């Protein structure tokens, strides 16, 4: 069997991860030392740029475009003192069920073992229930067949000590970005003269000591979160932007459907407004974010039919929650959670206020009245994982090349694997090439490269190899447009632009290249309308 044939039989996760490693997206952390550090990845130039572009797209969608109310952004410390995480409950209950093999000493997630060996759904199961299920089904160690030890709770936080050993203060690498926001709530509220409702957002790293990190970028020990804590008066749970999402159609698995095992995966298509009228959402703030999140993931390249929200059952949600919705994305390996949108009530601010001795309140005054109420705000929290979003985008953008010599079914068929990434999140929006490595061509190409770079557009310059191979390299990392300076450039001042998806080409005056590229990345005009087509 050919290498292409073997590749097609492999799991898509392995194919995509291999391509990401070979094409400069990611590398296992410290990979030169044996197998590196499991659960951690370094993002190389292509991956780092893609990651930054997804973060930028998120900021534009959820933070920068928000006018009323304002969403403020902070950058909190990665290290948090123990007191914060005692108050949040992470010290006592942030854990996963761990089971070890008495023979080979392998350590495994007990719930994952049930899912893989017995095809059980384990959401909401307690440790005793998991232990009982393992015993009843006679499940042994998948590595060596040895007997399993009793299931234990394993705390997922990474500990550290601050200061000299004699006076060291216990701290942890933060397991989520949310706690930084709650701790900074009072300072932001006062210094920014904020009024309810308003949000505080943050993009930054979090760390969880996963028992068995797996599935590449899907489950990691070090990852990046994008979160918003949206604070509001519980007596006026209204988002000013709600009307803009009323007609957004989503795919939803309701609680009623999940309670019936025969139809547990049945999806209904419903607008945000209709779902609100049916009482599915506790307030229109959570409804607003559900609609916006559904729109955002489509905007970065996830198809409508590969998205669904699941209304978590009561047994899956914390006691203080008044409603949790998870956005799930369909991958080759199955449906995976990508976003959690939780209505956390005022639990976090109340708990931190009590433990710290601070009053984490806000002043609320009704229009036309002098009376001011003190309120501990309620919170709706949309929480995103950047690396998981990045992987989902890449899997859905992956296009396998055809076998060498195979008959092409369409003009855009090619013999190399490539990524059809949305132009505004692709690692580089454009490549700039001289047709050949000659001074009269490289000089003009570098001038064009500099002009595009100065405009703040991610661009890459490449003069090595045949032009066809350079186009292939651009396709392999998802670059949507390639600009080629050739001998005609000196004659009429135009360059060739190649479009990745169709492989069509147009000629455009050099002086218009930056403006044309901005129109293309912004999806303002069709490619063939921006220049003279080349047959």
C-alpha cells in the first residue's frame, strides 16, 4: 500500500498532528530530551501566528466590538496564593478519579477507562459509582491486564512554593483564568467607574496536572483560556445586545432529550429568541452569549452542522449553577466540548468576599430614583480553550491531496495535503515571491513584502525553489494568497496573485496590492473582481 493509502487509514487526529509537527506549527515541549514533556506543546512560527490570530478574532468579536456595556480586559498572574483556591473550592474538590495498576503501576483516568472499555457515559458519576462500575464489569489494566487498585481522587493543580524554604508560602499555578478576574473585580469596578452590567475578560495560560493527557491539543496540561465574566444585577438580567442575537439559529440538545437514552443525541434547530420564549435559558444574558459563540465558531471556519450546544443535566452542574451550556464540535474522534457557558449566580464573589473580608458589591440605581442598592453581582461566564479551538479549526480545514497520477475531479485538486483556513485566522494572510532569485525581481518583491508588513498584515517572504513548490508549501500551512513578482512587473507595474482555494490567478497593480489584500482578508469582495483574471 502507498504512503498516501496508509495515511488515509490512520485516524485523522494522527494525520493532522503529524502535519502540524512537520510544517512548523507545534513541537512537543523539550522534545530533544527523549519524548519531551507530556501534555505540553511549544507553538512554532506557523502555530504561534495561527494561535494569535484566533485570539485576535475572539477579541474583535467579544471585546473590542462591545460598546454598551463595556468589556474590560485584564492580564492576571499565573501564580495564585493558596487562600484564593481554598475559597474557590479548587483545593478541596478540583480532582479527577485516578486508578492505578497493582502490577505495572500505570496510572489512568478511571472514568476514561469506563468510557473506552465499557462504552459508558460517566458525566456526573461519583468516585464510588465509578469504582462499582469497574468492579462489576471486571475491567483490568489495559496495559498489562493486571488488577486495578481502588479509585482515588487526584487533585489536578500544580503546586509551588514562594519565598525561602523557611517562610515559603504555598501557591499554585492557576487552574483557570476566572479566579484572577474575581479577585480583580473590585479594583476594575472602582478604577474604570464601571456600571452593571459589564464584563471583565482575560486571555492567558492555565495549568492542570492531567492524569493522562491525550489526543494531541485536545487535552493538555498547559493551555490557554479566553474567558469573560459578565457581571449583572440579578433583578435586571438584560444584555443590551440581546436583540442582535434573537434570530441566530443554533443546534441544541435539550435536557428532556438527554433523559431519554433512545434520543439522547437528537438535535433541535431553534433560534435564540424561540429558545428564550420556551424557557430554555434562565436569562437573555446567557442566551446572548450562546448565540454569539455559535456565530463566532462559524466565522473561524467550523461548519454549522458540526456545531451543537448541549444543555448540561442537573447532575453535571455545580449546586450554585442556574444553567450550563456546552458548545460541542464534531471531530473525527467524536463530539468534543469547546466552550462552556455557565450561569454562576453570585457564588464566586460571595465566597471570595467572605474569605477575604472584602465587600465585592456594586451600586445599582434605577433611572429617575435616588435610592442606591448594594448588590453582589451575578455572573455569566463563557469560557473558551484556545488550543482546542485551534485544533478544531485545523481538522475542519484539512484537505487531503490526491494520489500522484490520479484523475482530478475538480480544478482545485492537488497532490499535496493542505489547509483551507479562513483568511483572517490563517497563520499568514499572504506570501510574497520573486519568480526567480534575481536582483531585479527580489528587490521589487522585498519592497512589496515590506509594504504589506507595514500595513500590519501577517506576511511571509520566500525566494527558494520552483514557484510551484512554493505554492504547495503555502497551501500546506493554509496561506490564502500568494503574490509573485515576475518579468512583466517591470513592464506594466503589476504582479500575479494566486488564490489558494481555486488556484486561480489575477494581475493587480503593485500600488493596489495592500488594499486588495485587505479587501480579500476582510471578505469584502470576490477574488476575480479585484484584478485581471489570468487564463
